[in-house]
C-alpha cells in the first residue's frame, strides 16, 4: 500500500499505462505478467510492441547473463566493440543479404523517436529540401521533429502552430475505398501553384499502430514509391512497431515489394525491452559527417547481444514467419467471429499478422470499456485510433497457441460485458426520456 501511495503521489501525472492497468507488477515470463498479489495476466500489449519475443525470453536472457558474467562492455558510446560487430554481422547475414537488401546501419540514440529524428534530418541533408510529407493518423514519436509528423491532435495539442516543416496527406483509404489518395498527393506535388514545397521525404508506417491499425495496401505503397522516385523524394518507412516480425515478415513492407530509401527500427529490435534503435540507409544517402548526429547511449552493447541472439534463434530460417502466420490466421478468424456477432454495432477487423484491431466506429466509447473489462478478466489489452475506438492486439510473437486462445476467450467475455453495460446505460437513459433504444447486447 505504501509503495502504491508513493507512486501515486510522487510520480508525474504524465504516466499513462499505469492508469489503464492499475496493478503493481513484479514478475514476467513469456506472455504472462504477475502482480504483487500473485495474480497472472496475459499480455496482449507486449511492451507496446517492444517484446515480440516475450518477457524474459530464456534463450535471450541466458546469452545476456553470460555476457555480463564475462565482464562484457555495457556502455560503449559508438566505439567499436565485439558485441556491435557481431550484431552488424548477424543483421547483414540473416536479414539483409537473404533479402538482397543493401543498407548502411546507423546507430542513433536508443529510442524510436530518435531514429525518426535522424531519418528526417538525413533526408533534408541529402536533398537540400526541408518539407516532409507525413500521413493522417500517423504516429512517429514525441520529440519535436517526430511529433510534428504525428497526426493525432491529442499528442500535438500543445504544439499548435508548430509544423516542423511537415505537410500532412491522406493515408490509404482515408477518404474511403473509392478514392485514390496517391492521385491526390501527386496533384499537390506536380502543381506548382498548390502551395506544397517539393518534399525532401515522405514518412509513413505501412501499418499505422497508434493511429488505429490502418493497413496500406501493396499497390498503394508501390504507387507511392514510384511517385517518390519520379520526383527525387526519399521514402522513409517507420517500421518501429510494425517491423521485427510483427506482421509476419521481418519488415512490414516486404510483402509489398517496395524498397525504402531509409528505414527506422526500434522497439523489438533489442529482443528484450532494452532501448535500441537503428536507421537503415541506402549507401548513396549516407552523407553524414562524423558526429553530425550523435548521442551518449548509441552503444547499448547489452541490447546488441540480445538482438544478435534473437536474430540467430528466430530468423535464421523461415520457420518463425510460418509460426507467426499460423497464429495470425487463428487470431483473424476469432476476431472475424466477434465482429460478426456484433455486426449491428459496425465492428470491423483490421491489421496484418499479429498486429490487429477491432474497430468500433459507431460506439467508440466501447473500446475503452472492453479494455477495462479485459483487464478485470486478467488480460492486458490497449486501445488506439483517433477516438480510441480500436481495441488493439499485440501479443508476443512467441505466444503459445493455447495462451492465444485463452486470451481471445477473455476478449469475448469482456466484449459481452462491455456491450451489456453500454446497453443497460442506454436503456436507462431511454426510460428517463421515454424513448425506446435498440438493445445492443443482442447479437
């Protein structure tokens, strides 16, 4: 009790996840968290996508422990170390070469938002232009440059008037399925009177995470890349949440066949929750001067060790991708069934791989209620979207099939409870006004 009181009174009000999930956690393994009372919770949040390989993955922890016990370097600035060399070699041999990808690897500050800052900064240096196109509902981080490229006004509300050289354009499907937003963007770029300065870069997530699990179709991505190439605009893919296997392939854009000029990776790259990020740069665009973009914690060598072990254990063959795809099909089938059961609420399934969402456009308040009810059942599940109207699913990629099924059972229970509470409240309001409202608890 004293510890909780101290955290409530001494920790800044800026905290967020602890408000949605009011428990004091102290132990974790795989897809499970335990609180101080010993209650277990299935984790369908996975560190906001930073724990694709689960909590305290035994293989990765064993390698980290061995490294520490042998006095391995922890903080190395950006000096050459064996841990860094082994990570670069593993990333090259396991990830880049089999995909016939040729990129230089930059180690910026250890967080995703710093990788985004570096990518935008580099694109401006390469092209000599300042403007950058970002997309509606995109999310790229909370530092100034990344925040300027983030669409949601909740995150930007205290920075009104600060554009940071960002122009927003409509993402795929923003105006509905019948509107080609590439044609819209092309018109702005090619019309010298549109008011749009020729961009240095376009930055996007192929699957928008915080924005509502919005998926860009492969033809749309291909058309966007072609447009960028026509006009000498660099294409930056922010793969911080959707990458590292979250959508099935290691890179979320692999399925589309595009080849971005710059790629940002973080979150699950370190494989264990340690801060680490990289920027992948086509060699011709690596025009940095020494130290031009730096930071004290570029050399998190323990994260390099963990990342290398994950690459070797999970990405040396196609077996892991097949496992993700199998679990993704099961997840999709269960979510489709839930959406069908509540079709009168206009529930829709979104996502790719093990990055999925249930969108409740007509009743956005239900999503938060479902998350709260799920937590009561023993499941950690967050919401996203411009109205927090999407229930978001990010289970660890290594989750066991029975755990995934059990978690989805909890989702069904939570959904039913939230809908019933919503219906009861609506009917009570109807009784007070004399109106008759549809009982939305009836499937």
